[in-house]
C-alpha cells in the first residue's frame, strides 16, 4: 500500500483537462475578469464554475430526446378538461 503522503504527492502532479480559448475579444475577457473579481474568484475559478453550470443543463436536442423517451400518457379530450375545470370550480 502506498503511504498517504506519497499518494498526496502523486495526486498533486496529476493534471486536469485544460481548455484554451484563442482570439477572445479583450472586452469579453475584461467583463469575465470583472465578474470573477466581484465574486472573489480567480478568472479560472469563475470560468470553471460557469462551465460546470453550462454542462449541467441539457441542450435542446438532449431535452427533446429525454422527452421522447417518456411514456405516452393517455390522451385527454378537451371536453374532459373543461368538465374537470368546471367540477373544480363548483367545489369552491
């Protein structure tokens, strides 16, 4: 078994994936840097959290695919909907 101190050293040298953005408009960079500063974060921390938020949201095609996988519920007629609304109002 590897001692804890040695494992910690090994973990420190493992690199995480990186992203390089070329040709970023200086104005965009300034806005992002200001937002990071307002949160008390480095630009890297800010961008990492924003990218994590983006990645956590499904894209439209992913959402549509998920909706397509849902079981089809039985169709309800407009008349049944109106009747249910009227019944609910009558109970008030």
